[in-house]
């Protein structure tokens, strides 16, 4: 069969760009399709904090941090209570050190090791990020790397709407906003269109517990890959898994970084009372916040914690927008919340006692710094960021059908079943980008390897 292009990649976020670059560097001609012109700011990659976990990287070695793929794998197993796909998890933790080195060396992404925060569910400091800790910056470097490859052709806006199996490859149908499109004959396809978080019907069907929450993800996550894959008879898995977040500032629509919680901030409801262990993962916190009166809560912290949050661009943006309000004392904090002063006084007194050694009935043991006046307050809500279930893949990122890889068909990022297990509680910071970049890289390498045979 004569092909128009070796590889069609649908989606120009981290997954699609990694797949395109890896395949192109292996000699493949690549057609990269992106359905939305807003993708530079509105993709899940752009909206991320650019955290990429890797155990056993050269950055960790330079910092004297003892880590390895095995330790990373154990952390994933523990956080997901053993429900993570062991094949995909093992493949991603093994490739992660190579991945971050490839991003730095081959894609010119200026990564550094994050050492001022350890996220819930991680036993080592293993997150690598750009200095700005902003997904738009990471995304920009990947777009620049793709632009430097002459064998990558990018078309925006163009949406992959269907694929059909053909002898030795695929016939891919594209569609532009004006209704025009074309059929492209290709040797391989990579789904990198993310999950289904922007598809209200799918969210209601598969993860109803978060259906009433704010959606805080890319507008292109409409479930295209899942629907096309299912039509082909592909296997699916972990459709109830997702990344939520319990601290999106409202009404500002800006993320309040969870580093505030891990460094000592507390969450209170409209009555000024705590309702959860703030050191659980931010993903599972979303539902707890949505279960409060009005579906919101207040984060309370102080200047010490404020200073530790400033390295995050989202937080600096929130400060500039006036989303962080300050109170000189507990009375002022109570007035901002609109609750009785004695409730906040009791809450703060209890926090001090818990930090001093009294058992917290909500289960928090690590208090870090106890907030002291003046106090910062941010009104937050729970949100869905992106889904973590999708098409099942093997260790090469090949899509499975009846447990066997479909030749020439791959999925990465939210289009694939990730490594967060079955529920929101299995999500560890960086799982989304690891699945996007890691599976994208593996898919691209797989396509290049298949071409050479």
C-alpha cells in the first residue's frame, strides 16, 4: 500500500508532540493534526504546572536523591492500592529517566528538579519542571522542537474524525471547521486527543461523582479517541479514574497550588470548620470540597506559606487578580468567610493543638507550619481536570483489542488508560504528563522501529 504519510498524530499537546518528535527523529514523516486553534493556551498540557516525575534521573543523582524506577513503581502501586495497570506502569517508570533526559537534550526543554515540595503519594522528590512551573512554557518548548523537524507537518485546525483499517495501515478522515476534509492513507495513527472531561454526557456516565463540579481542563477533551477506538472494538479501562483538584480559586478560575496545603494551610467550609485531611492528594480532595455547602471552601494560610507558593506562576497570577485576601486576625478572617468568629477561633486553636501532638480526628499528621496572623484566605471549589481512563495500551503504547495490539494504532496521554488506578484517589501529581509524554515518546519510537523493519 502506498501511504501519504508514515504517521498521523491527532492532538498537539504533550502526548502528540512527543510522539511526533520521537517518530520524526526515527525517520518517519509525520502529519500532526490539532482540532482547536485555542490549543496553545487551552490544552491540558498548557494548563498544567509542567511537573514530570521520573525516578532515577541524572538531576536526582546530582542532588544526591536516592530514587529508582522500582521505588517509583512501588509508590504508584501504593497510591492506587494495587489497581494500576502493571504493564503500563512498569513501562512508564522505566522510560521516565530516559524521557526527561530526551526532553532536555533533544527537545531543548530547560528542566530542573523540584526540591521545595514533595507531593502526596511520592516518597522522593522526583518531579522535573521548567523554572516557571507553567504548562504553557513546557508546551512552547515542545512546539518549537516540533517546528525544527522538517518531516513534521502540522495542520491547525483539523480534527481526526474516523479511521478505517486498510492493508498495511489506515485510512484517516479529517475534518476542518468549515466542513471540508480529506482522507489520508497512513501507516500508523497515534491518538493524543486527551480524554473526555469536556464531554458532559460521558462524564455523567462514567464519573458521576464529579459531574457537578467545575471543569478545568482543555476544551478539546471531548472523548474523540475513545469513541473512535470503541468503534474499532478496542479495549477500554479505568473509565472511572480522573484527576480532580480541591483548590481552584473561585470565581477567578485559577489554581491555588496544593503546595499551600502540604506546607500547613487548612481548608474550612462556610461555617469556618475543617472537613478533611488537607494532606490527602489534591485529586481526591475535589469531591470533599464539592460536598460542602455551596460547593466551596476557604483555604487559610499565612505569609510563610504564601512565600513558598510564589514560585508557581498560577499562584502569582492569582495574587495579581486579587484572589488572595488578607486578614489581620481571626476576626477579620471570619468576616471574610462570613461565619461566626468563635468557629474560626476553635478551628485555629484545634490546629495548634493537633500540630503540638494531639490526634486530629480527620487524620492529618503532617502539619508543617501552623498559620499565624496575618492570614491569607482564598475561596476555592472542586474541579475535574482530566480523565485518566481510556483505550487500553501495552508497554509500547499500542492500542489493544481483545488483549492484543492493533498493528499501527497507538494512544497516549488522556486518550489511553493511564497509571492512576480506578479512582481519583489513585492520582499522583504528574501522572497526566507522564502518561502523555511517556506514552507519546514510546509510541513515536515504536512507529520509527516498525518502519525500520
